[in-house]
């Protein structure tokens, strides 16, 4: 792939030039007869009401950071530790998503190129099939239902190029990014979970398989498979024994320490099915393995095995190859919705490395974070209130202040791409990580915001409209709490209900 390189000064100038002079992307608020200026007496009453909420004694040892501001008048309705730094959890996704959208555009697409290392004669590819990744996060069940749907289409493309058999191997090349598979500061005891799966330049199914355990009538052992099937790289070891129908499933799924195998054991009731997601090691080898198996199932013979290009550079990185076809991803606007609404971590890491590659010529998280710092400076966002370690918020090395997030959300509200950004956020009572929250309240369908959760951390930042029709932006984060996430949600949602009920507008 051709890599565009921008000097930092040029990047700042471009970013500044793209900033509209006045808000225009948000729809005009409905005109309400009762919508008059919020009186000076009412403002302290609002602050006092929110103070009483966030002073809840159950959170006396925790730290709240809150900022609420009018998008129209710019007036601050409430601030609490707004300039202090907090671990944001997945509110870091707001930063990554905004930067990716503004730098790359809503129509940006990833390109995965498939090439041959040798000639095609009489239906035979005399060499290896090499897949050059670009960091595409969309070859997954989330986008296609069955990832083999993509590979079956690739089999059709191979046949269209006269390929019926491959004498060599299926090789994945992920060199568009560095080889660091995890974000900086990710917890070691999370790495087997799908939300902490590895990332790379050649990504398949967000880096995980689903282990499926189903009863087999008349047999002592249950059937154990994976989706997608990858017997060559992710074989299943162990047995799950059948148990009485009225018992509880007792199943353990572990990822082997060294190889890609998954160990499954335990018992399964005869009337029950069970499934669990588990991350895989080496996405590139996983990708090549599933592709090879899909090609075989589609009737295209493959004599060699699946390989990561790094395992055999002489074959995986030849001086010249013959391009066969290119796979194009969904556009950025759809990628952002799949990133923000379900809070999908791997997409965040891929976007961060993509920013590094496109803006700094280096497909690394460090280069991506540096590019975001430059963009934030060009946009005039508050200085020294962001320290970014990863793209998803899974790292506890991330730090950000509510003041920074609110300023960024205000900036996005002025962007010509605001529609794509706003549509990607979870909606209270409707979808994403807010689907089950604030149902049947004035916040349902009104609050568009990003959630965030880590142990001891809960956050919520986004937009809402008051009863007076005034558009607001807010950020609420709590660190060092020892209660459940729902307890923190209770306070944040109570504050939102009080703010949404405002039936008078702030002074312009």
C-alpha cells in the first residue's frame, strides 16, 4: 500500500483548515414557548442538585469528574474536578473515533490485496497465495455473519482468474503494522478473553473464536467445535461429558499457553448448548488457516499449509508478486458504529495504528497517539489534559480530563462529519451499551453517549437535549470506586434526569 506522509506542520494546518467557523452540523432545536433564559437563581439550584447527587456517601472515597456545558450558549452548567485527569476506560474511544473520522473521512476503506507468488498455468497457481493485510477490522462475524462468506467470494475470484489449485501455501502478510499484538498496559490475565484479543495488520473475526458445545444423543461425549472452524491452527483438545438434563453445565475453556489450541473440559446437560468466546494467538496465522480451509471446502486444492509471512520471509515476502484481486472493507462510518456502539476494543487498536501509518508513516500505536496529539493541538483543545496509551481504553495508562472530552465533543458538533460521529454513539434505551439503560425515561432516545467500564472506573460522555430544546454536551467519570458499575450509573443517570428536565434555556 502507498503510505502518505505528512509533515507535522502541514498536518496542523490541514486540520485547522478543515474546522468550520460556526456550528452547523446539529439540527436546529425545536422552538418551545417556555424556552427562556435560565435565570441566575436557577443556575445555583441546578449545581446544588447535582452536588447532592455526586456527594453520595457511598462514593465518599471515590473521585468524580463532571462537566456539563451548553452547545449553544457555551455556558457551563456544572463542573466538578473538570480539569483533573481520570482513567477513562472506553471513553478513550471517543478520542480515537473522532481522530479517525476527521483524519481519514467517513468514506475511508481498508484494502486487502491477494496476490500470487508464481504464474497461473492450466488452472494451477504454481506458487503461494499471499494475502497482504491493511488492518481491515471488518472481516468478521459482526459485519458478515459468517467470515467464510468473504472467503467463499475470494474462492470465486480465484476461479475467475483461472485458479483451480495452488501448489504452495496460503501466506498472510501483516507488515503494514508492527508486531505488538496487545495494547500498552493491557492486563496479562485478560488476554484469553475476546475483549482483550490480539490485533495485527491481518485481522480475522476480531481475533477470537467461539467454542460451541452441543449434546449428541446416545453418546457419552458432547460435540465441541469452533466458529469459525480452524482445525489447522486452533484445534480443540479435551472432552466434555454428557450429564443429566436437570443439572447445570460445568465447562472450562482455556487457551493453551504456547500453541493456538483450545482446551475444553467439563460436563454438559443433555438438554443444553454452551458457547464461549476465546481469543487466538497470532491473528495472521489464524487468518491464513481459516482461508485455506475455506478454499478447500470451495473446491480449490491447496497443497501447502497456512503460514505467517514472518515464519518464512523468503516465501512470504518475495521481491515480486502478481496481483489477483483486492477486497474492500465497509466505509469508516460503518466501522465507527461497530466500534462505538458495542465498545469493541480491537477496532480501536487498529484505528490507532492506521492513524500512525497514514499520518506518520509508521503503523504503531505510538505514532497514532502522536498524530492525535498534533490534531488536538491544531483544533485548540485543552493542553496537557490527554495522555493516550491505546485506542480502546482498555489500558489503565490512559488519562484524560472531562474538560478535554467536552471540548472534543464540542469540536465534533461543529464538524461536517458530525452526523457519522453522532450516529456511531450508543443511544439510551435503544442500542449498543446503552440499550438496557434509561428505558422509559426522558433520556431514552435522547442521550447519545459513550460508556466506559473497568474495575473501579465508570464513565459516560456525550450529548443530550433538555426539555427546553437546548443541546448539551457532558462528561461524567468516576475513579477508585469500590461498588458495582450499576451504583455509579445510578448517580450519573440521576444527574442526567435533572439536567434533561430543564425547561428554560441558558443565556446566549
